[in-house]
C-alpha cells in the first residue's frame, strides 16, 4: 500500500495541537515490513521502550537540532540521520518523524515499493533468515564433501533462489539511495548553473557575474560539506566491523529466540529436580548467559559491507564531481586575478607615461616663463618669424625630451 501524500499533509496540520497534549509527543509515520503505513502519536518514552534506544540517540532525530549525518547500530534498532531522512529502523518496522517534505513523501513511496514485493510477503524476517542459515549450512556441508571427494557433485539447497535481504537492510538501502539521489540531484543542478556562469565571467567581468559566481561558490561549499559528512559516516562504518555487526537486527532476534528456546528446555528439565530457590538462581544465570551470547554475536558482515561499499562508491563519485567543480572555480579565480593584474599593469604604465609627459610640459612652461619676464633683450627687437621659431623650438624640444624619456624607460623595462 502506498501512503497518499495528502494524508501526510493532513497529519502535519494537526501535529502542533498533538504535541501540546504531552511533553515529547510527536506524530510518527510507521511503515511495517509488509509495506503498510500509518501515523501514530507516540511519546518519547514510548519510543524508547519500543526500540530500546537511549534518549541521546533520539536527540539525533530532533528536527529542531542540527546534527551531522549519522548511522548508529544499536541492540534493537538502527538510527539513521541522512539529509532529509530521520528514521528508526527495527527488524519489523521503520519509524519516521511525520513531515510534508516532498523528498520524505517520495522516500516513503520508494520504501513501500521496495518492501511490499510479493516474494517478501510470503515469509516473516525470522523465517527468511532461518532459510538463509540453512542454505549456509548446506553450502558448508557441500564444501566439506567436495574436499573429501573432488569428483562429487554439489546438491543445491531446496530454496536455491537469490538471497533476500532482511527488512532492516532494505530500509537502510532505501535511506542511502534517497540521500544519494538528493545529493546527486543538487550537484547536477549546481553543475548546470556553475559552468556557464564561470565561462561568462571570464569573457565579461561585471558586478552581476561576480555576484552569481559568489552565490554558486557558497552553494558549492555547503553541498561539499554535506557530501563529506555522509562519506565520512559510511567510511567509519566500513572501518568498524562491530558497528556493522550491530545492524543485523533480524539475525540477533533469531539467535536470541533460539537461545531462549534452548534455555527453556533446560529449565524444564531442571524444574523436576530442584526447588523454587534453585529455579530462581538458574533463571538469573540463564539471563546472564543470554546477555553474554548477545554481546558475543558475530554475524557474517560481508552482505552489509557490500551494500555500504556500493553507496560509498556512489557518494565518492559525487564528492569527486564537486572537487572537480571546485578546481574549476579556483582556476577561474586565478584567471580573473591574472586579468586584473594585467589591467592594473596597463594602468600603471599609462600613469608613468602621463607623469613623464607632465614633467616635459613643465619644462616647456619654464621656457615660456623665462620669455615672459619684463627684461628687454635683442630677441624682442627681431621680426615676427623669430617668435614662431622660438615657439616651434620649445615644442620640438619638449617632444624630443618626451621620446627620449619613453625610450629610456622601455630600455630599462620600466614601461
């Protein structure tokens, strides 16, 4: 069943009065392993009893607080905080804080489509895992048989189909897929805007183009930080086998049920021979043994490791795209700085030439000032052509001095 988005909107409208009914009460969207979904009004302590999570893990999911991307494996649940996804995954259901975000609505639809396939509805998670364990036993017996007789044929198990992932891994895969798809979409949108804007800036430096590039660089830094946080979290999980082992919720339930059944059988035999006091002591010993077994539970983590490595490669590809874009931005900035330095050098060269011309002009003004004095000399008694000869000589001398100064500056590489 696909949960209609309009129901999510109606539930969100009544979320505020529902939270006023009790402290820590929220509307949670619950999706079961069969794909059915419904909205529940659950308090904080009820969630803690239902999932076995401490209060500090629930704070990671608080939308009012800012926490980095986190994937936590606990005894009975997996806490996922990736981008728009804030969810608690158990062996039989997934709980999410109700939201009208379109990305969350699409995530719920994808999750329901993934877990509600006909092949998954036939058996419960425990039954599916027991079948997988039987297949492993068959494979181990076949390998031992082949060592003894190399020519022997291997008998395939009865249910020799593809292995079915438990519910918690399907939900975790949808969470990773949704987060990667969101980051990939934002990265692609940023690429479509960034490269044309950077190319336009190199061809025409203007205030509008500079503002566009500044906004693009701010978005690039923000997206790169988010991608890096998801990448670091996946890398941390892949480096720690114990954290990955904690996420095998279904196998831990199967192992716990088997141990409890064996303990009940042993207790039934001892009840005939011991009194009530020894019965209570045996129950206490059994609970201690059960806790030791659960802590020592070490499943084969290759399945989860392959799942995480696939999305780690995808998120690493997104990170590489952003790194390439960041390099392109840096190269564009270097090119713009070179262009600005060249313009600045041209302005300095023009300033030197104007200063030289001003100095030569001052020399001509000195000559004019000398001839403007009220001192009688023979030159004043001459013909008018002598005036023009003096003027042309002064101007020609100034031009000659200017050309000499410019040539000397170029020879010294000053201009």
